C-alpha cells in the first residue's frame, strides 16, 4: 500500500502542476495585460506541455489503480461525466495550443485573444470537473 500511495502522490504532484500550467499560463496571456507575441509563444509551449502532462499523468493515475487493484476505479454517473469532460478538455487544449504555435503568426488580435480565452475556459472547465470527479467517485 505504501508503494501505491507513494506512486499516486508523485503522479498527482505532476497532475497538480500541470493544472497550474494550463490555467495560469492561459490567464497570464491576457491578464493583467496582454503579453507580447514572443511571450505568448512561450506561454503557448508551457500550456501545450501542460495539457500533455495532464493527459499522461491522468492516465498514469488510472494505470496505478489497475496495476495494484487489477481493475480501474469503479466510477459512474457524475464522476464518469466529469472524467470524460476532463479528457475532452485535455485533447482540445492540446490541439488548440498546437494550432496556435503553428498558425498564430498570421492571426488578427481578435483571433489571438479568442484562442487564449478559449484555452483559459478549457482550463477552468477541467479544474471544475476535477472537483466533481473527486467527490462523486
Ligand atoms: C486525460 C485527462 C485526465 C485524466 C485521465 C485525469 C484523471 C484524474 C484522476 C484519476 C484523478 C484522481 C481522482 C481522485 O482521486 O478522486 C485526478 C485528479 C485531479 N485532476 Fe485530473 N485527469 C485528467 C485531466 C485533468 C485536467 C485537464 C485537470 C485540470 C486542468 C485536472 C485536474 C485534476 C485535479 C486538480 C485533481 C485532484 C482533485 C482532488 O483530489 O481534489 N485533471 N485526475
């Protein structure tokens, strides 16, 4: 049990810092002031890596349960919906950050603002869903 708890704690640590990266990175892009294109690009890398880290560490949390208990956590209803929402946010956030890095140089100010607002919204939705997954599972 001690080993399982230790692995859970280490993985959750990565998962928590990933949540900070995607949320704070997207908010800081626009607030308290819109950042320069060079800084926005660095923030986009931070957010891209953060979303990847969330998907990998989230899957690892499930894998640890499977490795030690022989099955995935038994979740239903609201908890399942919350997990699905987090996975959808992670996939959307990753692809939006990747599209930003590839194409944003040609975008208008409104387009750039919309992309960052969308990234911030995905982070807020995922963090809110995490609370429901935690307490309904
Ligand atoms: C593929 C995507 C994801 C998967 C598979 C996943 C999976 C998990 C799992 C299994 C837990 C442990 C649940 C529990 O102890 O009850 C967890 C916790 C958590 N996840 Fe995720 N997650 C994903 C994405 C995200 C994202 C995108 C965020 C935030 C931006 C996030 C934030 C959190 C937080 C804050 C916790 C701790 C909740 C608490 O203990 O209060 N997760 N996640």
